[in-house]
C-alpha cells in the first residue's frame, strides 16, 4: 500500500500546487482585469491613430518580433506536455479564483 502511495505523491503534489496557484492567480487576474480593458482601449486607439496616419508604426518590425517569439513557443512544447497534471489543476484553480474574485 505504501509503495503505491509513494508512486502517486509527485502527481498529488503537482495537482495540489497547480490548484492552489491557479486559484490565487485567477483571483488576482480578476482583480486587475480592468487594467487589461484599459490596455485594450489604448491599443485600439493607437491602431486607429496609425490607420489615420496620425502616427507611423513599423508593422514589419512587429511581425519580426512576433515570428521570433513563435519560434520560442515551438521549442517549449515538450515541457508543457510533461506538466499536464499541473496545468489541469492550475486551470481548475484559476476558474475557481475567477469565480470567487
């Protein structure tokens, strides 16, 4: 019996840590959501100014930065697969934190 308990301890630890972390981050995320809304309004205003030629934005440079970050994302898929129990419990905790915030 104790051998099977020892085998699942790392999974239980990962699930517990992910759930608790997800709850607190979800709670904090809900509290700062208004900041994200303001950032979105600012971004759309900025793009509107670029569209009306009031300001000049180098979209080629932005596209280059996005493509470089996508290469980084592609290289980091394997560690994400290993952390599936953590991510599942983190998502559950995140949703609970968002509900109660």
